[in-house]
């Protein structure tokens, strides 16, 4: 009986660890870059996997049940904009307010990049 309990406990811990590692793989990713009215913009989708960022289109994210996870950031630093890649993981801190458009828009105050 103790052996069965121990095996169930080990299986539960392994399952928990596997679930946590999948959460750690999620983040905010650049899925599109554009220049609109001479303003560089990046489209960032929050809490997706790197695989989803590389394989799914912006229209997919705008039409799925989590369409509120898409955000447009205006990038003032043209060099940084040019260096950013679609599929790159970032954390963006917005400056000021968020414009109530669809998708919402804000000016990027700081963009933190992650190693690939």
C-alpha cells in the first residue's frame, strides 16, 4: 500500500513539474513589424509559446478566443526596431496610456529582449 502511495505521489510531482515547464516556455513575442505613417510598430502577442509565434499568423491571434492578448507598440528607437525580429521574445513597458483601439496601442518606453 505504501508503495502504491509513493508511486502515485511521484507521478503527481512529475506531472506538476511538466506542467510548470510548459508555463515557463510562454512569453510575449513579436509576431509582426510594420511602419505606419512613418512610425515603426511591433505587434506583440502576450503569453504564447515560441513555436506559436513562429508558426501562427497575426490574423490567427486576432480571431481566436484570446484576441485581447495582441498589442501594438510604437517604437521610437528606429535602430532597435530594425534589430527586432519576428518571433523574438520581448517584454515591453509602455509609456503613458494605452489607446483604446483594436488591437490596443501604446508607445514602447522600454523593450527588454531575451537571448535566443
